[in-house]
């Protein structure tokens, strides 16, 4: 089957259109991935409502004033680490 000149040009044109479409879709994907914020869906926008709201943030318990055993352990290990590195105690 031999193709004439117009058919060859039509096939090349279709290939160029498909290639350009791929470039535009790739550029759009890069743009969406660079501009995305946490919680945003791929095609939709930023979720609204209770996703980003913390209703009882003001009612949250404060940190305890007294140091617990775990906090003392962490402080002791940090002081030992700084001592090994020659830092302040």
C-alpha cells in the first residue's frame, strides 16, 4: 500500500498534534504539582470546611507544668550528647 503526499502530511500533522497535546498535558501536570497545597485533590480545589478547622483548639489541655520522667530522660540524654560533642551543658 503506497501512500500519497497528502496522506503522509496528514499522518505527520496528526503526530505533531498528539505530541503537542502530550507537551501541554505534561506542563499542566507540572504546574498542578508545583502549586498544590496539602489536602488538595488532583482535579478539584482546596477542601473547605472542617478539614482545616480545629473546633476545640482553645479548649485543648495545656502542657503540664511538672516535668515527667520521659522529659527528664530526654533532657539527660541531650546533655550527655552535648557533652560528648564538647558543647554547653
